[in-house]
C-alpha cells in the first residue's frame, strides 16, 4: 500500500468510527402548532404541548383537552382525555374527532429543526412556536 492509500484508508475508517450525532431532542414544554391553515371563519389552528412529566395540553380546531404522552428516542404515545361537548359547527367537531384519532394513533416522532412530525396511520406535521 502506498502512503496515499494508507491515508485514505485511515480517513475512511475515522469517518466510519465517529459516533452518529444524536437527533434533536423532543421539545418538551414548547407549543407545537399544526402545520395547517385555519378553517374558514376562524383564526384557530390546533396546538400541542407536552411537558417533561408527560402531561399534554391539546387544542383542537374547536375543543381543548388534556392528555398523557410517553416520549422515547423516536417513539411517542399520546392518550387524550375525553373531550367535552362544544358549541362548534359539525364540520369542526368532525375535524376535531379526526385529529384526535390521528394523535391517539401516533407511534413515532421525528424532529428536523423547528418541524416535528408525528406519525402513525397518518403523519401530522407541527411547527415549534418560536415567537
């Protein structure tokens, strides 16, 4: 082997042995806003906040409720509490039910900067509130 081959081998080996960087941590205690436009006639967009102890606050299109979350390295389980009946239009109530079902079906999370994706049967994209 020439010196150039040895240097190249050592450089490649060094890259392979460097531990992978840890992914960005879950943003506990931060407000996450659903990456969606408000429904017509409203300014409200669903939000999610999960504290370090697993307490969750879930603001849907119409209703708000609490729940529990268990967050692992890339796994997540959200167990919402029962919703209270609301004075919203049937369309918003149906959207609340669909979003709540998607959150309850969430099994994994992934973060890229200010974007947090929750996935299960559906992928929900949230943005970290930075203001």
